[in-house]
């Protein structure tokens, strides 16, 4: 089988159900290339130094970028970052932990299958 442009462009991130103790079932998806590149770019300021702002928003950005509904639509947008940052951190911990664990499992599975 030969990879075609059509095949590659059809590989959209799909939602995956993850169980959490405090929030029940949540859905997460892999980052798009745009999201990944944007977040990596955000880590540096205009002078090439590390951006303190991006580091402070790391956990919330993970929620914004990867938490979705069962159809794969993001639940939060960039405009929600300020509101999420104002929440009690312990309420976000289960979400961040679930997304982080899923990311590790997803990467591990990809490495094992060679995808």
C-alpha cells in the first residue's frame, strides 16, 4: 500500500474516552501539528528566551488543546484560558493527569506499532 495525499489528510485526531475518578468519562485527542507547533513556538519570547507566560499556562493549554467532546470538538478555546487559570488547581489536576497519562500511553502504543 502506498500512502497518498488523500490518505494522509484523512488522519484527523480522533476522540478517546478516558475514565477519571472525579470527572467520570472525559474525551481527549492528540494535538494537531498546528497546535503542537504553536505551543512550541509560544515557549520562547521575541528575543529567543524562555517565555514565563507559556510555562505558567502549560497545564491549562493542555486542557484547551486536548479535552474534547465525544465527536472530537474542543470543549475550551483560547479565550477560556484566563477563566481556567482562575480555577482551583486541584479541580484541574484529575484532567491534567488523565490527559498526561493518555499522552504517554498513546505515544507508547505508536512506538510499539511503528506508526
